C-alpha cells in the first residue's frame, strides 16, 4: 500500500508561470520530506527537503510547503523554466534513511 | 555529485536466467541502496547495505539477493529472472544513515526479462 501519493501524473505549465506539485502521505510517523528531480536516462537528484518541525522551506525558485494536519506537501517552482521539465518524486522518511517515494509527476514547461 | 556508475546500463535476458547488476562508487560512502522504478510505483527499496558484508532487506526484496565485499561495490543478483522483474534499477549511496542525508543516485540499469 503506497504511503506517499502523487495524484497528478503530469503537469503542463507555461514558461515563467508557477508550477505547483502536490503530494499526500498516510503515515503519521513520517517526519522528513524530500523532493527529487529526474531527467530521462539519468538517476534522480535531490532538489529540496523539509523537516516536520517546519511548514516552509525555500531554495531559490523552489519552495516546499508542509501541512502536517492535512498530511500534504507541495512544491512550488517560480518562475518555471524549460530546464525544469522533468519527473519530480516526492519522498518521505520516518526517522531513518529508508525513503518511501511517490509515483512521480511529469512536468512539461511550454515555451 | 557522487561518482556512481552502474553496469550494464541495458540488459535483455530470458526468464529463468540469473542476472547480476553492479553498482560502483568512488565516494567512499558507507551506505548503499538498490531501488527499482516502475510506472505507478515510483522508486521502491529492494535491499540496502550499511557497511561491507552488512546488508538488509527493503520493501520488495523477494527474488533478489545482494552482496558487498568492498566499500565501493554493491551487487544485485536476480537468481532466476522473471518477467515481473522487468524494471529500471537504480543504485544510490549516502555517507550517513539519516533522512536528512541526501542519497546520490546512479544513472540506472534498464532490465527487460522476456
């Protein structure tokens, strides 16, 4: 049973606009959340993370928001650029290094 | 980026044959992981290693075995490949066993079992 869910398989956004990717989780023991980005024929690379003691973490154009009561997190990319076209995986951990991943969201940034 | 290579990058094999995938790292990371990526499932942990000769099972370990005889190499073996093991396999490493510690991924091996 998948404990981390990304319900939108794909997202198309115009260059310069905001991309919002959503992730829901069911395990209340999860206390650390990460986003990974993956280009075709490459391995995933770490993008941004957030601890459960925070509700927001920002790194340049990327911001992750965590709503613990709703068991929901989101990744905002502002502004979206063509190089952001990739698959984005949400991942979560329950106080150890074992990660549970979502199925991924494919983002396409249109010129 | 951690220097992580995987070999082979692509493999086609037949049901019932043994297959070994190799992960090699040059970063001297203690922890290594094998994942498989399938549509609709994201990445799922198969096995992991927390040191030379120290390994343990992950979420989807049935049908797989691993070995780690030296820090830099982590082998994944399918003893008798089945069509359900057709997947993309990723190796990852990390220096410490912390959720906050970034895992560095290799480029992946695409395996097709006919």
